[in-house]
C-alpha cells in the first residue's frame, strides 16, 4: 500500500511538472547564463525568492531592521551622552582608541587585547581591529554599550584617548606603564 502510494505520487509529480518551451520564456531567460547582465541576475534572484518566507526580524541586515522605539519623554535632554546612548541602541558603532607613548604594534596589540577581555568580562561585546601601530577600532554590535566601554577604557593605563561619535575623551593615566603587559626584548 505504502509503495503504491509513493509510486502514484512520484508518477503524478513527473507528469505535472512542466518544462517551459523556448517561446514561453521571457527574452532575458532565453540567453546563455554567461551573457546575463546584472539586471537579468536580479530578475533571476527575485524569481528564485518569490515563494520564500520573509526573514525574521532578528535575521535581517541592520539597515532593513526597524529601529527600536525610543520614548523621548523619558530621556534626559540635558545630558547629550545619555540621549546618544539611547538612540544608538541596537546599531553598530565604532570607537577609535589611541594608545599613549608611541608603542610598537605588538604592544598595542597586547594592550588592546587586555582591554577587550576586560570589556567581555563585563558582558560588553566588542570586536577589535588594529589600524595603526598605536590605534585600534573597537566595534560594538549594540552601540549603547560603547559609552560604558568608554568609561572603562579612559580609566586604563597607557590610553591616550578614545574617539566616540566625533567626541574625543582623554585617558586619565596615559603616562602610567601597564605592568600586565610584558616588554619585548
């Protein structure tokens, strides 16, 4: 019984499936795939995704997500940092960090790695990218965490400054040598 049902379903699928004749295809679909333009590829992608389910909100790229709603009545407008922190919630944000005393790249790598670990220990997710011998970018997936990270970083030894949203914040101890980092020979 089960095998015959499978055979009937398979047979009906084979009969009902239809290949388009060349005269029924649109002009762009008759071309060789190697001759497709960007517009043809876009049409093909649209046709491919026609019956797809839309992605859930949390899987959409950041630029297609709805921004979180902000209750402006609860914001303290006298404190611009708090307003910026709330408006950047859920958005990617970059912070530029400069290490003091013109260090070598290896020392900058080690210092920023220690700072990144300190941030992670406080549940602040930040990606770190070195861009120069004494500069790095910390990238936050949730931009509202950047202000907490800024407060942590300006307290660190050997930090010259932090740039966040076009504001520069100087480190409190730029000339104090960090003893957790070993000096290379």
